[in-house]
C-alpha cells in the first residue's frame, strides 16, 4: 500500500566535461536548479506532468519525452511499481540548452523525490542510472556527468559506464567557478552532432594526460597544473562555432586572472576557475563584457566546487 503524500525535491545545476573530461567529469553549482513534486496513489498506472517556472514553456509535457517523466518511469520499473498513478509537478528554473545540466536537474530531482516517497529503497548513488534515462530522452545519450553531481553534489569522476563506477573527488575549498550563460540555446543533440567520431592516437593520448593531470591538480591544490590541464582537444574545437563570442570571453577570463576556462557541458555557457572570490567577480565582469560586445546578454553564477546535491525541501501527508 502506498502512503499518500507528496514530496518535493531540488536538484542543482551542474558544469560538465571540465574541458578535457568529456562525459566523465562534472560538479554541482550552488543556488540554481529545478524542483520536482511527486505524488502517487494506487489507481491504475499513468503519469501526469504539470510544469511551472520561468522556462515551463520550453520543455515537453508528455511523460515519455520529459526527462523527469522518463527518469521516474525507469525508477518505477526497477521498483516493480509500474501500475501506480504518478503526478509530477516540475518547476523549471533552468533554461534548456544552456549547458548547465537543465535536463539532468529535472531528472535528478524527480527520482530523488520519488525515492524518498517510497521510503528510500535506493541509495542516492543508485538513482543515477534512472536519471541517466532522462538524459537519453533529452539528447540520445545516457551520460552521467551532469546527473551524478546533481544527485550527489560536489565534483564527480565517472571511471566507467559499463559497469557504472562513480568517484567523488574532494576539491579545494578556496576554488571557485564562474559560469556565464549567454542568452542563446545550444541543444545537446546538436552539440554532439558536430563532434568528430575518430581521433588520432596522439590526440587521445594528450587528452588522457590532461584529464589525469587535472584530477591530480584538483586533489593536490596545484592550480598551475589545473590551468595547464584544461585543454580540450576533442569537443571544444568543434563546439566553439556554436557560441558567438566564446574565444573573446575565454581570452578575457584568462586575462582577468582565471586559472582556466572552457565550455560548460555542451554550451553555450562558459565556465572559468578562480582561487579567489573577489577575482571570480572580476572574471565574471570581463566575460559578460565580452559577450555583450558579441551582441549577447548573459547571466552569471559564482559557486564553489563543493556544492550540495539533490535534497528534499518539502513533504506533505494527505
């Protein structure tokens, strides 16, 4: 028998790839994210989604196409509860196609809320595959570099997808991230379509070395090594064409004192690292100025790399 109640969960925005860590690195951001309220009862199974929030009109309402609905369906199947009725209310606060893990935030909040409603039969880390199915619906690929940090918080490394092996990294407390979101949309599916499918061995070797060195730099607090390692040879060269003003924004960030700078996820958001909060503000100013000169308004987020993951923010018994 289902306990009749509703649970509302929040899951944060994220930065993924971190330049050289394509599909295997990501971290949570403070403050911004989607909220999902889930209600269930024992009537014959169906899913109903209602969407509110600033970006409500930009995501599909059909359960089979909405990332929250798809992720919840995957959890229901795994829990053997496919025949119950589910009502999903999504408060869509993150813009789709922003490069800040919008689809992942919805999926992560949805499965986190439903798991709590069922009495937490799954550990948080075990919710990741369900949220990944939401990503598959959004862009055709079930990647975890957004959903894993959105659920777990902090900085994560995906060592393997088959089997799924998630590693949480402790990053320096004085390391800040600046995220600038220029007001254009880049669909993840389009950003993946522009990528090459084959690379010379020497390019793969250099990318692997950068990823290993970035991990070492984060673990040891060696910011010079972090900066030298943030060199993406696979995705960034192709994706820059989708982001007007990116090259100038990156140059401006580095001149303002950024440790390193790159594309957040599939873009158009751009991120930069700073070892100082005041410098992070100056870096954000410089990057936004560059985008304005390219004809784009933008929003900014400044966050630590140790932000918390998904959480329950409300529970109501009927």
